[in-house]
C-alpha cells in the first residue's frame, strides 16, 4: 500500500506500507540516494510475522516530493517525526541503513517517546572527518557517478554483475532509485547541490554526540566485506565499538562476506535480526 503523508505545508513523504496487528510497527529508513523499495523484501518478512511496516522515502528520494531545500539530517528527522504524528505512530522499531542510520540515531535521541528499539544497518556510526583524510577525499569517494550514456538496461546489467546474489526485485529497486526518462536514459532524482547538501550534513553532524541520550535496545549490524582478513575485520569491529561506546544497550551482529546494502543482499537474515530485536522490547507499561 502506498501512502502520501504531508510533513510540511508543501512537502509530502511517500511510504510503502504493509499492515499488521503485532504491537510494534517498524519504521524503515533508507540511505542517501536510495529508496524505500530496497527494503521491500525485508518488509515482506516483517509483515509475514504480523508487524505493520512503514518504509519511508525521504525527501528527494523515491516517490516523495523534491523541494529545493532540506537535504540534511535534522530536516530528515523532522520530516519523519511529522509523518509519524500524521500516521498515528508511537513506539516503533526504527531501522536505518547508511545515512539513514545517522537519521535514526538522531530521531531516537531527540524523540525517545517514539522509538522502542533501534537497528543500525551498516550505518549510524560513520565519522567521515576521522575516516577520510579530508573533505575532498570524502566527497571524491561518495560523489555520484555520471549517468551520461546510461540506460535502464545497462544499469540493470551492471547491478546484476556486481550483485550476483541480489534478487531480481532488489535489482529493480536499485534501478528505481533513478529516474527512467522516456528515451530509456537515466537521471538522478536529486540535483548535485542537494546530494552535496546531504554529504555536508554527514560530514558536519556525526551521530556520536547523540548516543548518550539513547536508552533503548540497539542492534549494530555491520557489513564485514568479502575478502577482509581477520586483521581488517578486527579494525572494523574495534572502530565501531569505540565510536558507539556511549550506546548503553547496544549489541552487535556481524554480516561476514557482505556488502553495504545488507537489506538487499540478505533480506531474510536482516528481517530475522529485526524481529529478534522487537521481541526483546519490554511492554510499554514496564518500560522505564
């Protein structure tokens, strides 16, 4: 079910919604230049277990509105809070991927009444000023690639080649993060300026200052890249544990030999981990 939810006087967010009767709904938050569709297979498993699921398209992404401004973490949080109020949501399990992890951390810290548990899917702990030698190096690593000459078919073929274990639905969702023009060419949904605005927010507003305010069960779900030796894997673990030390109720479940988009590569496992997290949440009347 598609929902269009006003979050300001002139901006509506799109949600991919699956109904459910379990006590805790899920709010799924994608990363930069992604969309709610990449959560579809995870959402199917969560809904099959009885949970309502709301997968958001943040502004400028998917089928949400694309205003000129507002491409930063605080605005993304404000949009989600307004959407939750409009949808009548409270005490949700929030799962954020990549930049969506940063958004989810701040949402949880600033609005503890809204979040019952938090999952960070290979994101929510990046400190780019420490991980990269300079702003230019960071931008060089994350600047969107040119789509000149790209077509829906060529990009589909490319994604199938680099993600051989993704389902056809996940490949289609990845292509759908872009706009398919009438002639079959592709273009970005956000302008370069809007994309860069998000990068500035990631650089200037790392999530670490918000951890101490979070008092809910938190699941860290890092991807350990394929080919990483034990020393490399230990560096990843140590960096995440050091960065997130102020998260008082955090546990970690690693995804070995995995890619950044865990929810696309391992949807059933991600869903199972999210369900385990939800099952460990205390009822509202006993939560303190």
